[in-house]
């Protein structure tokens, strides 16, 4: 996976995650898989040694789009105006992960140049 992060939410609660599980097919199931809880706990406890199993509970699941398959090198920053694919004026921004926030101003400048051209 990508490693577990700690985030304090606006209500003062602490969220741990995300965890990554590759889909086996194009079927989308947003249920949290309880069988992954123990492995998640073991990973989280490495940097939060005071954590106990009853301290964690599933919160949500989602599908994060990726532009590479499992085992392939990371590909990111797919930014393209899609006229050639039949979608004039549509600009795709896919796979913008870390350092997406750091790059946001440069990305905005690039998208702006696509719009102007």
C-alpha cells in the first residue's frame, strides 16, 4: 500500500488511512472489508504504539482511480485536453497524487495554457 497516514479532522477526531487494496475486477464494492482490520491495526501500531484494536473502527471506503496496474511503475500527472478523443474543451487531470498539492500552481498554469490554446 501507500502507507497509513494520520489526519486530524475538523471535529478533532483522528482518522487513520488510507489503506490500499487493488480491485480484482471492474466491480465496485464500497463496503469496508473487516478481514483487513488486523493487518491495518498492525501497520498503524508501528507509529502509534499506544493504539489498541478497540480504538479503531471502519469509517469509509472509496475507489481511487489509478492509471497504472498493480505491479507497474507509478504513472501520474496525466493532463490532457481531450478533443482528439471526441471531447472538445474537456481537460482530464488524472493520477495527481503526491506531490499534487505542491505542484498545484504549476498544474493550474499548464491547464490555463491548454484553455488558451
